[in-house]
C-alpha cells in the first residue's frame, strides 16, 4: 500500500520513525563524544642546552640528567642552541672533536651554529660537523662560496636528515606528528668571530619566514626555532613573526627559569633558554591542539650540578662520561705547561693588595681586557674585581698554568655602556668596604681615581679621570668588565642594571685567553704601579 494513501498510516509510520530517531540519535552522539574524548592532545618534551662553550667538566652530570628525563619521555627532543666551541682548554686542545663525541654519545637531535663555531675558521668547523651523528640547522648562514662548508650545506628540507650536514631547517617526526626545526645564527658573527669573508650572514627574520612557508607547504604546523640570536632578538621575532611555536634560544647566556610567553590571545609563542656552560638542562613540556596551536606548557631549568639535602649529587656523574673526561685531561695537563710569555718583574696578585690598592698585575689584566675589548667595541676603561685575582706570578717565564692560577674562575669578557654617573657609582661601591679587604675593590685601566676611606660610604671618591680627562657624569663610556661583575657579582647592582637594560655586548672570550694573548703579544712585560688608584692619607 502506498503510504501516502491514508493519513492514518502516514501518522503511524511517522511516529514509528520518530521513536526510532528519538532512541537512536542520542546513542550516536554519545559514541562520537566518547571517541573525541579518547583523542589525546599532542604532548612534546624538549630538552635543551646552549652556550656550553666546551665546559666538558659539567657534561657527566648533564648526561645523567638527560638520561633521567628520557626515562619519563622516550620521545623527548634534545636540542642545542649553539656556541659549543671556545672557552676552555678542552677546546684549545681538541678543537671541538671532544665536544662532538660527548654530544653523539648522549644523542642530540639537532643543533644550530653559534658565532663561536666560526672562531677557528671553516675547516675546523667542517671537521666538527662531519663528526656529528645528528644534523645542524642554520637558515641564514650562506656558505655556498666556502670550500670547506659548501659541500656539507644542503638546501632541501629533509624528513630524514642526514648526520654531518647543515640544513636551513629539518622535519622531525615525534609520536607521528611532524615538527619543523629552523636554525638561526646571529648576524653579528661577522665581527664577533673569525668567519671566512665568503660566508654571508643573512637577515634572520626574512630567512625564518621563508623556511616557515616551505615547512607549511609540507604540511608542518608545529614550528621550533633553534636560535642563536640572543634574548632581545628572540623577543622581537616572537612578536613580529606569527606561527613560531617555540624559540629555543642561546647567545645571551640567559637563565630563564620559566618560558617567556608572547601572543597569548592568538597563537602563543614560547621562548626558553638554559643559562650557560652545561650547568643547567632546560626542559619544556608543550601541549598542542589538533591545529598545532599551543594550549598548555610547563618549562623549567634542571640544576645538573645541584646537591641534595645531605650533600650528594642530584645527578651523579655518568660513568662513561667520567671515564672519557679523564682520558681527555691527560694532554690538558701538558698544555698548562705551555709558555705564553715572560715578565721582567714579579707580578703582584697578593690577596690583600689586589683588594685594597693598585697592583701591577691588576694593571696588566685590565690593560689586556681594554685592548681586547677595543677590537670589538669602542671602549675607554676596564674594571676587574680584586676578588677575581687569585695568585701572583714570579719574574721569568709565564705558563698557561700560571695564568689559570691567577684567573681560575672561567670568567668571560663583556663590555657595558655606562654613563659617567654609573661609573662613579661603581667606583664608590668598589671602595665601600676597602677596610674589610672585600673582593669588590676594582683594579682599573684607562682611568685614574682618588679616594678617601675616612669619608662616609658613597662619598669617598674624590677625583676621576677617563683617558686623562675629567669624568663627565652625563657622557656614555664603554667599559670592559668580566661577566661576573656584569651580572651584579660582588654587589655591583649598577652594572647589572646596565646589563638588564640591554647595554651589554657579550664577547664570550675567557679572561685567561685574553691575558695569555696579551702576554704573548707584549712579552717581556714590566707593568708598574703608576698612580691609577690613589688613597688619600690623613
């Protein structure tokens, strides 16, 4: 019978359908909702380091920390944001080969090039990269005309990157999700290091946009920027370039205890950075939506050198790394006996003297700092805290070991731009506890000052001359200091404030290297006490 023939049958049939729909539709919706609930969000763990600068003495602890974190997430990415090279005798002796062996052993996934990777020229860098068991990424370094690096520079974006090559970006697949990793190197490398003149450091923002476009065309919507630009530049990129999920940074040696977050109202961008020298391991856990947008995150720095409450290592040193490190130390001890210069007179590093008055060794160190800093930035004066000078040197031959006993802390050279008023405040702090022989007392170069310890603290400096001219409180001066002081060490908040305001240039040259080079160039040396610092006597 045609259902349209009677209204009764039509109503009954319609009711029957209605009943079926009423009883079956909620079941279908419930099943769909249940299926959606079962879809887990994509979670990505990133372990990261930066600016290790060949401090291999910390690597055994770092390796243990990495292994512990991999037990929690075996798919974690391990990335390095550059400046593996330069800073210790391990690098001077092994030219990056020892660093490569440690990085291979623990299994890095990628690194970018820092400016110091170019310190020893292209051949040394190429040898290092070929040794690696993972790829290097840097999108804005054009090495096509360099005979050593051109053969290992690839232009394509691989989904299976080959070790020992440089790529502008790569794709890593984690838990079935494609992750794009783009590398960037500071454009300042051209004058911060010693790259071949044929190498071109291109505009970072332009190149990262190009790589993002290419990655998106390959269906990649999770973007990590492995950046050796420094925190200030990373902040600018986070705000200007949309679509970057995570910036793993380096170059500025910044200790970010938790991620910086930009673009919260749209698509968030995180910035992380893990201090320096392998003292910390950065850990970031990020959660993404199915569109590749960050929806949650947690970042922290793990203190790999930390101790627990009873004084034991939180991360006991990895046995393999300890054994390998001991093998590497043998030749280092021989290096310490290497002659770097000679002195006609004894160089006074007596603890009391360097903390209370001008000494000839203090003059030599600060002269070396000032000379080296002027190769990078216009610099008028240099400061070195007396507490950082730990030994004297007898007349005669000077070995590298002698220099290391004088400057044992691995401090690096930086320059700050200070107003004359800030220079005066620094000097006042320098002499504030001269009676207590505090380490804050400054040895100086490029200037002279007079002080009266009998006057109230904050009013003890009587006369200051910079390069022979009276101090101008409103003028800006270039000042060479060590990184410890620039970070506010020994109570120099005035220097830390300048650093925090961005008035700093990180040269990343170890002070022992600066002093050794100066001695090699100027030997035999005969520095004198010449009235740079004068205490007024009653």
